[in-house]
């Protein structure tokens, strides 16, 4: 039992403690219990294995996110050695695409995007380095405990390590409500802490801790005090873009920036000169229409205005300043034509804007953690008692009492202690939650079918012995991600015939289409890339004036054919094809993709500009001698069957084109589903 003094410090009612003591033996809070088994197959009842052609397509799509080529399939089928499948898995896991595929799933869970979300949805200039960090970590098979520690407290635990600093971008991966105008800074800060708590709770603990923000959790043994104790760990943490550039980087950037500004300044000046008379006329008209009190405030010299008049004058300035689209609408046809030519020149120069020196999109200590209060119904204006930093009490009890959950009150070191606590081999949740994600990723469904909820409302494990065996193996291996992943991929459960096929993810669908049509650019890493928006999407979000190009595309079209993980992920501007195939919105953690079926998917796959270009490109690649064979080999990595040749012959006899034929193959279930 915890001492009464400690109960008071933790703001825990003794009645609540009694309830927690009784519930600390809930299945997911119990210590790991490794069953006696030497392999996954001893703990599962697998169906008969799938055929070899199915296995290579399944494994290649699952591990790399790309389909196998015809040559790869033929080589595997020709390899009759007893370890042919093992060699296939080892080859695929050694490719750089392994990390890209795993990273996408991790980014789903941590809510990663390249913008803030909400109405402003500004871009995060340096956030992409966190995405690249995740890819590199999976490719390098970084031990999961190190991976966890770097994301929770890389700045504290590994000072001077740029990668570890970048890893703390985990705390900033979710949405952030940043807008202009008057701000309630205390509310803003509380929203940041809410996101940090939700990230740790969902991603690493697999618990819905956010349900305890307003009151004790209704179902799980998580107290409202626990929620704010966890929040207190982050009380002295703030998001900051930290320079990781050398003095040489800064010097080179200064020169490049100066030269670029010399090129762009005269173009901006010329545009401003065209717009000037229209702005002045519109401003005068708007001022004439202002209410009398605003006009009067503007007429008073700035230095003589009272505070109230200063506010009125500012409102008057804001209301009388014409917006850019109002200026455009007022331009004469001749001036609009001149401006359009200048804007095109401006956009061309803007593409050469030097990137800023490297920064880590990080979370670091500010040295002054504020006092943390329990908030009545979660309202930051309704403060109750203060709490000290700590972890959920029920887990402290499960790990052996007070020693399992104490966190320093010092400004620095709080996140380090949280990270070490989470990465403890004896922690009941950390390994279970992650190996369940691994199983779900490879088999389509977790052993616990609610990957972010190992609590009372979550589902119970369908095979608890398997879950604990995987978790125990994982910890014993030194938290080796690739080793355990390989065990799963080699298991009879993974290789078994599947009665129900899974549709490939939205990113895999787009990347596969680019790959089989020969368009895929496999370049890795770097800032996110914009791809063309459908005209109706652009006009809905931005403006009809194309000359103002608010969605600038890269000069090199090959950049737009990079893998989907490198495309700009803007929370409020989702590419229709990806959204239609259940790409998550990144506003909340997505532990498992939905798999919907609706008409918009068919429209995307048959009528979109992307698919039209893909079909035309594929058709152009087909040889004249046997285009049907070539099309099947490129898309499905096999030769057509006799009946398929007959159907193709009939199709062409009725006037069908190679482009239409190519489009049909890209829409085949065999292409779109994992066997």
C-alpha cells in the first residue's frame, strides 16, 4: 500500500486507491508471462499454406509497399531450394522500401502530417525530418526501446545527437491550433499538453488516457489526477525549431538568400506598382463606408490616440485594407494581363528559393515548468488542486508501488524518467502494444483488435498466450524489430491461405500504379512534395485566378512521382484518390485503416486525371509483338491465361484501345487486393 503522505501528494482519494488496488490485475496490467513455446506456429492453428505465386505477391506488397515484377516472381518460382521463402523475406527486409512501408504505419498512429491542421493549416517547414527519422530507424532495425526513448526524451537522454533531437518531433506530430488575432495563451498551452498526453497514451500505452481529462475514467482505472500527473511531465516542455546547421550552412544560406532576393525584388515591385492605384481606390472606398467612430479614430494622430482609439484605429485599418482577390477583381483587362505575366515569372523564381538551414522540429525543455492543476471538467479556467508529475497510479501499483511511478520535480529529466519507465522490460504494456501492432500490420487484424485500447472497453486478446510470447521474445531479443517481424513473416499464420483478401492501402495503390507504369521516382527523404490538385479541389480551396498559383508544383515533374509518403500531407487538403481509399486525416491517431467500399473509389480509378495518365503511359510501354502479354506481365507479374487472351481479342475487335485495356488491368481486383 502507498503511504498516506504520498496519496496526498498524488491527490488520490484513499477510496480510489482501494479500487485501483483491486483492478491492477486487469489482463493488460499483469506482468508478461512467457508461455513454453519455441515458435509462433506452436501457438497458432494455421490453415494450409498459400501457393508460391500468392506468397511472393503478398510478401512484396506487405514488406515494401510495391508489387513484385514479373522477373522477381519467375526467379522465386524457379528457386526450388527449401529455404527459398526465407531468402525472399530476407531480401525484401533488406531493401530501403522496408522502412518506408513501416514508417507509414507508424506515422498513422502518431498523427503525423506536414501542416498544423484547423482553419489556418500552415505548413511545418522542418517537420519532414521526423518522417525521415522514422524511415531510417526502421531500416536500421533500431531497437524499439531506443526508438521510444529518443521520441519521448531524445534531447535529455542523448544530448548532442541530432537524430535524437529530431525524434522528439513525436510530441509535435499531431494537430496544433495556431491562428492569428487575439489568443488565449493558457488555452493554447493546454491544447498542446492534451496532444502530448494523447500521443503517449495511444501510441505507447495503448490506453484512452484522454478520457480522464474531465473526470475519473468511467471504465479504466485511470484517475483524473493521473491524467494531470502525466500532463505535468510535459509542463516544462515546449515545441521549438532548433538549429542543427553548421556555421558554414548559415553563411552559405545568407549568400544564396541575398542573391535570390535580388532576383525576386524587382518582380514584386513591378506587381505592386500595377496594383497600387487599385489598392488606393479600394482603400478610399472602404474608409468612406466605415462607421463614424472608426473614421474619427483614424483622423486622430497616432501619438495622440487613447488606448480605446488605438483599438478603433486598428480595426479601421483592418477593415479598409483591400484583400488581394478584391484587388484582382478590380484590375482592368490590360493590367491583369501584365500582372499575370509577372506572376508567372515570380512563381518561376520562387521555385529557386533557398531552403532554410537545417532545423529539428523538436520538443525541448524551457527550464520553467508551470504548476499543473487538476481542471474541473477539463476547463483551464476552473483550476482545482495541483499535482506533481507522475505516471498512471494503477500502472505504478502493477509495477510494484510508488517506485514504479515517481517522476522528478526538477525542470529537466521528467521526460527521461517517463521514457525509461516505458522502456522497462517489466512494463506490462509497452511490448504488448507494439507487438500487437506488428501482428496487425502483417496479418490484417491484431491479436487485440483494438490496437489503441488495451483497457476495459477494448477487446480481449484472441490468443493471449501468443501475445505474451511475442512480447517476451521481443524484449528478450533486445527489442529487435526486424527479428520479430521476420518471425511473423516466416510463420505458418502469415503464409496461410486467406479466406478474405485485404485491399491495399491508398499509398500502396498509388505507388503500385506508378511502379508498374514505369513512372515511380524512388528517391528517398527530403522536404515534402506537392502534386497536382484536381481543378475542382483547387478552385474550392483557393481561387479561380490561376496566375496567383497558391499550390506551386515542383519544376521537375519527376518529383511529383515520388512515393506517397513523401507527398505533402496537408490535413485540410487531402488528395481525392487517397481520401477515397481511406487515407487517414491525421487529426487523430489511426491504429488501423478503415476499408470502405463506395462509388467514389470506382470514379477515382476509372475517371481521374491520374489514372488516365497512368493508363496512357502503360499503353505506350507495351510492345507491338504481344501487347496483351506485356500488359499482364507489367501489372500482374504473370502471363495471361487463354481465356483472358480471348477476352482481350474480343475487346480490341470491338474498338477497344490499349489505353482502355491498360486501365482495366489497373482496376483488376488482382491488382488492388493483397492475396
